[in-house]
């Protein structure tokens, strides 16, 4: 009918406008994600947002005379493509990224979208797996930035990440009478220094490790204050 044809034309027009805007933002997102990943130890990574339309006989919109799928989110099928190493083709993120890579990509996206994301709590489980040194510290700092707009819970074994937290808990498992239980304990300031030192030195904590732990916590707090001042 005429009404149905008019509705299809309107839907097609709106879907095309949304697709154009989406492609423009996708290019900006690609650049930002690559930049963030470089700071998270994935310097050679290529990242691309693939936007395509799915042709189907029952499609609600007409693109170049071909019926394509459309719903409340528009007519685009969006997929993230990744090439983590030089010489590798771009492939769907879901098929090739390791657990640690996915965590870092998620962190990069969350940092970029922090002002728009309404999710109140984010949980990162060993986002720092397989890394250390400067990159681990960069991850800790970015988690701290993210915590400025959302609650962030992070499970980590690295002192470079743990030193950035506002609150620090230890998690320990123990077996008793054939059962395993998990204990979660909050740390006070002294306890936190002790735990950071343990993460540095292992079970045998000496004065040097304690001094280093205090310096790390002090440096993290100082950088946090500098960042807060810069934001103002």
C-alpha cells in the first residue's frame, strides 16, 4: 500500500542517516583505540570497525534497490576486527583475541567511552595478565582514571596495578576439614604497604621491599592529585 511504501522510505532515510553518522564516529573510534592499545602494550595492533548491511528478501529497507535487514538499532551490522601482530590479516575480535588482549581492548574502550557509559560498576579480572613493568603501571593508571566516573573492581597479582586502588582487599583460599573456603579481608594503610611489599618480594618481606612499597603508593597518590588538578 501507499502507507507501507511511505513508511519504508522514511525508515530507509533514517537508517541511512544513522549509518553515515556511525561510519564517521567509527573512524574516530579506530584511531583512539589504537592509541590506547599502544599505551597498554599492544603497539603493533590494528583495529577496525566493520560496518555492513545484510541483504535479505524480507528486509525492511531498500539500499540500491536491494532489501536489507533493519531493526530498532538501524540497518548496520557492526563488528570489531583486530590484527594484534604485524603481517596478520584483520579478523573478528571474538575469534582471535586472547583473554588478556580482550581485557585490554575492553579497558581501552571503557576509557574512551567513560563519559557516556552508564554502567555503574566494572569488574576487570586479571586485565594485566602476561605483562609487567611500565605497561602494568599504565594499566593501573587507566583503571584509576576510569574509577573517576564508575566503580572499578580489579583482580590483580601485580603491585604496579594494585598501588592505584582506593581500597585494597586480599583474597585467600584455605582448606579445612575437606572443604575449601575463601576469605576476603580489607587492608588498612599499614596492611596495604605490607601486601604491596609481599607482591614485590614474595613471602619474605624485608625493609627494602617495605620502603619500595611506600614509595609506590606515595607516587600513585601524587600522580592522582596531579590528574585531579589538571581536570579542574
